[in-house]
C-alpha cells in the first residue's frame, strides 16, 4: 500500500464551504477517507532562495491500493 496526499493552501481550505466551521471542514475531508497529516508553514526566504511553497498549507493523506 502507498499514501496519496492532498495539499491545500490555508486560504483555499478556510475559504471553501464558508458556512462550515473548521471542525466541520475537517470532518468532511475525513468522510472521504482523508486523514489530517499536518501543516506546512511557508519558510522564510533566506540567501536569496525563493521558497517552493506559496503560503501556509494543510496536508491530508489516505491509503491507496497501488
């Protein structure tokens, strides 16, 4: 088995389904078998390198059969 990941910007996650609370949004993802895996924060730019992440992201994962 392997993992499949879903990465959403916080802005996208919080802006979706505006009538739902954060808890309800997380439960909605859980009903589709997505498990909350963590938050990826946009790193500070250092040494002139641009970060590969545009903003803070929320990460979900679920098992796949392949």
